[in-house]
């Protein structure tokens, strides 16, 4: 066929047919393929006689429109990756875990490269969560990354300390900054030798979490042993922390985890021992917290609370609702947020359909909440009513060995 010859009729007909086949589903109003998000699960590893034994961090896919969670796969073998965090700009994931060190295992922050197609993790390296000695970093239990991705921070429950480490250009973790201020801080027990109300849990400082302000200027650490939320000035360029102040809570509350409102005007901590949530106003310029109120995570008619402990707290991306989990009662407390005052209205609780909900997380898009049942080895899925904020179980329960943290890629 010459270059100037007209195309045969069957060519034009085939083009029309193909175009029609592509457009026909849209003409009928068919939906685009659902958006799928990667989600990772931190776990407790080791011997487990009552369920599947975990080997590290697991990954699954979550359909943010229909709330379908796929069965998980092992993404990386790690010992006790109990909490996870995501780099804000790079495909990097961080976990507090246990590393083998000369003489004895030590707490560590491990960095991983993410394969964004499969969710599999490749280890970039790790560094201890201690300052001058491995014993300074006992029992790391929480990790976070600042909003610009310059530093990673971890809280050490066992040694009552917080560490800040610099992040290299490739997302790997750098050595702790020494000096005053430095990148490692031990919480100071100023109670003059008098332990907290709970002699077993509040005999000394126990840093249970560390979080960074939205502008990256301050870090907040809930200390369960001291009944305080400690505030530190954060220098992300030097990777250092300096004491700035604190919010003292009523004795025996046992603050565990902390969350800021999307507006940055309010904050809340969930109190593990007292089964309550405490709200604050937050002055972002001054870096100060002022208490508003403290509410229960359980209805008043729950009288027998023996063995119950509060665990996780999360705020809806809309800023309208707050959720907190309680282990033992195995439920999620639901609250409406007054966006003018930060005060909460208790909406009730939703059973998690999984035992020991150590963690819960809201999926991207804000339509679903996932709860991690540590001792039932299951992650359950709940729909969030966009108007009321109430949760409704979707019927989905996926087996995950000893899940203790849920992290979505955002």
C-alpha cells in the first residue's frame, strides 16, 4: 500500500470498535478500578503457643473504597518490630525493634527501603536507641519521623528515655548527636523518691511515645511512669532535643500515646492506667499544652474494669472525630470533637471483634478504621459514618500474627 493510498474501510471500523469497547463501561457508569493502598503491620515476634508465630513486619493491600483487606505477606524478618513510621517524602519505613549487639540484644531503630509495587522491605541499616550505652535504650516502643523527613525519634519504655537521630539523603539513620543539647534525653524523675500511684508501673520514668509538632519545632513524649507529657525543643538540622516544659496530669493516669488535631490547635493523650483521654489546647508558637478535660474510654455502666488498659488514640483526618482503644474491654471509644473548643462528646464504644486492640489506624480517605487484635492474631475492619463518626463492623477479619501496629502508606 502506498504512503498516499487511503486506509481501507475495515481499518476505520476496527478503530471505532476498539474505542467503543474502551468507552462503553464508562458510558454505563462503571466505576474506575478501586484505589489500593499498602499497609504494614508491626508485630511481636518469638514463641507463641496460642496462635501463629510472627517473623517480623507484614504487608497487605487495602481497598480504600470498599474496605477490603488482603491476606498479609511477610515483608521483612525483624525481631519485635513493635512500632512503625513512614518517611514523608521517600519510600522508607522505620521500625523500633531488637538488634543483636556484642554481649546482649539492644533496642534499635531499623530503616527499610520500600518496594512500592510489592510492599516488600529491604534493610538499609539500624542504630541503637540508647545514648552512650545500650542499656540507655531498653524497651523501645514508639517511633516517628518529623514532617520534613530530617530526623527519626524513638521512645524507650524500659529506660525512660527519648532519642533523636538524623536521616541521611537516602533515608538511612545517622549516629546520635552528642553534647548539650544532644540527641538523647533521659526523663528526669523529680518526685523526690515517691513513686506513682501504681507501684509496679510508675516506679520510675517510662517513656511510652514521642511525636513531633506539625511545624517540626517541638517533640512531645508521654511518660506513663511520671504522669506527664514532656515537651522538647526539636532542632531537626542538628538532630537535638532540649527540655522545654511539660503538662502534668492527675496522679495515676499513666499517659501512653499522643495525637495532634489536624489544625494544630488541640491535642489529646490516651491514659493507659486510668482508661481515659485527656484533651489540651496547644499554643504552637509557645510550644505549650493546657489541659481542657479528661473523659473515660468506657461507658459508665462498665463497673468491673480489672485488667483493662487503654492503648491507642487517633484523630479523623476531617478533624471531627477521635477514637481510642481499650484492651480487656476490647473496644474502640468514639468521640465527636468540638472544632471551636476542642472538647469531646462521648459517642459510645464499638467492640473490636478482636482481642487486645493494642493499635488502631484510619485508612487513607477516612472511610475505614482498622483495629489490631494482638492476642487474637487478627486485624478487623470498620466503616466510619462520615456524619456521625460512629463505627460499624464490616465483617472483615484478616489473620495477622500478634499485630501491634498498623501503618498505611500516605
